[in-house]
C-alpha cells in the first residue's frame, strides 16, 4: 500500500486547511485510515481515524474542528481542519492499518499555523 499526502501549508490561526491522502496498491486489506501528527519535541499522536465502514474517531484536542472523510471511489481520505491553532503545527502523516498496528505511512506534509 502506498500513501500520497498533500495539502499542507502555512495558515493564520483561525484559518482552514484540507489534507488529502491518495491510497494505491493492495488497499482491499485496509481496515482503517488515519492521520497522525508530530510536532517538534513532542510525541507522535493519532489525530483522526476512519474505518472502512465510515466510523470516525478523533483525539480530544481536535474534536469539533477537524473532520476526517473518505471517497471510496477515488481511494482518497481527507482531513478538513478548521479553526486552526498554533498548537496544531506539526508534520501530518497519512496512515493505514490492516488490523491494529499502523502498517503504512505516507511521506508527511507540514502544517504551520501562525499566531
């Protein structure tokens, strides 16, 4: 499985960005896709997950601001990020898993939120 993420950039606090992740390869085995992020000096964290059936889970810090969705016809997952805060600044990784472990990682895209 290959994951290609795009859509990062620089935005002012309160602004919005939309990340996209195109999946290719043996995607039939994928149970869920997600977005992880890692800020400088901080541990990597799982931001949002969407399963093959469409169920979603979010980390508390982004609930109500971020929305994960998928377009099954295009094998693409999106992360709509609204009301962005400086603490959302991080490298965002598109990820996928077959069972429990996040087996597949994209190349990462930088999101920078200025105050």
